[in-house]
């Protein structure tokens, strides 16, 4: 993989866009073929029924979560280690409600796999949004779109319609959580990419929770777009998968007050427009973005890197040429 050395982070040497492979013996491959043959029809049929029918029904949140856990159980995802950062095991019940994402909150999640969105939906039932570079606006999307984004080609094109802000979404849905993938594209889980400024459209009184998801085996990460078959093989041919989930303490967007944009008569859209008029991030905004990124990197046991979504697009072009 030396021909892709230019897509390694200069400071750390990390290559966040290369796919992860897990060696397997011949017996393990034979067992994997049997598991794939058994699970694939169940996974496809159940997934189609959920996303084409059940997801559109006005079902209670707990019932939607149960259906998603059933979908996750088919490939053997039932072993999840969920912990709050800095909280000892067995003491979760002693923590205040504000320590965990609940209604009217924002999740800033690491983005590595289609399973990210499925798991977040099964736990938090959030509203998913897409972020874009150099704009604080976001686009609200369905769970299926959020899942598919993990295997979609990265893009820096900002749509002309359908954009909104996190503040506006929470204003319209005061009892929901908004899930953001601020890196804007997937990695192999070995690094955290620079963020979109979309998190800065959060209200000052809303907590932003960094959430890290790490997978064992790590080969169900999808840094390469369109690699549906390798993903399904890695997902369905293993007996089970382990997810390590870490949730950091929430932080607030103090830059709103610092920039003097907290006038009570200003709507969420007006606030976003006022912020968009600034052509760069203020020192306070930079501090908030760095703090969330650094926290997410610490939770994921990796590092912040300088490679961006633009580098990912360039890497995919080089990777596609190299596979021909």
C-alpha cells in the first residue's frame, strides 16, 4: 500500500482511508460461507420490510428500537459495551439524566460503518442530518439514507434546497435528539477527520455529546464507497461482532453567546444566517470544534488528523484506478 502513502497523515502516519482486512483460516471461511448463506436472505428480507414498510408506520419509539435490534441481531450484533466516559462500571444509575443524551440534545458521532446509524437509531431514535464542508447548514435525512451514506461516494457539493440548521430542527422537534456525523465521510476507524462547522448551529442551551463506536473485528468499517459485497461478507460471515461504545460528557456551544447572537427574538434560521455571514471561525468556535474532535479521538483511542474529505475524494480516485 506504499503507493497510497501520500494519503497518510504527515504527523502520525495514519492511513484512515485504507480498508481493514481480517485474516481467516480455511475452516473459518467454510463456516463463514454457511453463515452467509443462512443470514443473507434473512437480513435482506427483514431490512427491506423495515425500510420499505415499518419505518413509515407511526409506531412507538420503543417498538421501532425493538425492530432495529432484531435487524442487528441477525448478523450477530448483540454484544455491546456501552460506557459513559469517566464513569466507573456499575455506577451508571448514579449519574444525573444530563449525563446521557436524551431529548433536545445533539450527538456528534464517529463515522466508520453503516452499523453506526443503525445502532444510534436502536438506542436514541434520533433525527439524522448530513453535514457539508464550509457551511453550518445541514440536511435532514431518513435512517436508510444515513445508513447508505456510509457506502456512498464522498462529496463536497452543497445542495441548493432542503438545507436547515440543527437549531431549527430542535425547535421543531423539542423532544428529539439530532445525530450528526461531523467528519462528513467514513474512515477505517483509525483517525478522526476535520469537522464540518455544522455543529456550531446548535443552540447555546443544548448539550453536544461526542459518541465513539469501535468494532471488533474492525473489518465492517467501510472507508471505500460502493463496497457492499465486502461489507456484507464481513458482517454476515462472522459468528458475532463486538461494539465498544463510549459517550463523553456533553458540551455546549458557548460560541453563540460569545459572538453576541443570542437575542431572544431571533429565530434559529436568523441565527444561522448571521453566523454564515462570518467567513471564518472565531477563536471560541475553533476551541469548541477542537475540544469535540479531541474528545472523540480520545474515546476512539486514535488521533485527529489533517486529512479532509477532499483528500478522501482524491484517494478514492487513486484507489479506483489502482483496482483496474
